[in-house]
């Protein structure tokens, strides 16, 4: 179940970052919001996802 949750979260983060890039290129977002969303995705990827994975024993 955890593996499925991690895969779904990964796919959602990738889609968010692609949409973020498209919105930046189209001019809807400015660069500040672009980097804020990238930072939020990075925090989730580096701090939340390893905790979901758990300790390797």
C-alpha cells in the first residue's frame, strides 16, 4: 500500500511541475510562483517521501 501511495505522489508531483512550467512559459505565472512551487515539490520529495518509505531493515 505504501508503494502505491509513493508512486501516486510521485506522479502527482511530476504533473504539478510540468503544469507549473507550462504556466510559466505561457505567462500566467511569474518566476516567483514558479520557484515557490518548485521548492514545495522539493521539500515533499526530500522530506516527506522518505518518511513514507520507512526504515530499511
